[in-house]
C-alpha cells in the first residue's frame, strides 16, 4: 500500500506499472529521430527509430523495455551487465 499526497491509501499494481513502462518506452521509440529520420532503418516497418540506451533501475524494468523494443524492432539480442558478484 502507498499513500498519496492527501493521505489516501492505494494498492500498488505491479502489472499496471509494467504496462506503463512498456507503453512509455514504446512512445519514445515511436518518435521521429533527430537525425537520419528519412533513411531506411532496422525497425519492423523499415524506419529509422531513435536510439535509446537504458541504464540502472531494478530488474523489474528489463521485461517491459524488452517487450517495447521487440514491438519496434522484432527479436533482439541483449547484453546484460549486472554488478552482483
């Protein structure tokens, strides 16, 4: 449970949060890039998309970001660095 600025309790919905992360990231990928926007790209639709690098956060963020990238580009390869020994 969390409390808003008015002191009201709300349940935290992880499913909703993951969906919001995916949709927000996909909206960034769907924007017209600042450079090479008219060139053919590697997206599913042959367009050039913005380049987005994501660093940090807990592991919960990884799944919705990969889903978003898959929607834009199709299957991808991931290089994952984790600081745990």
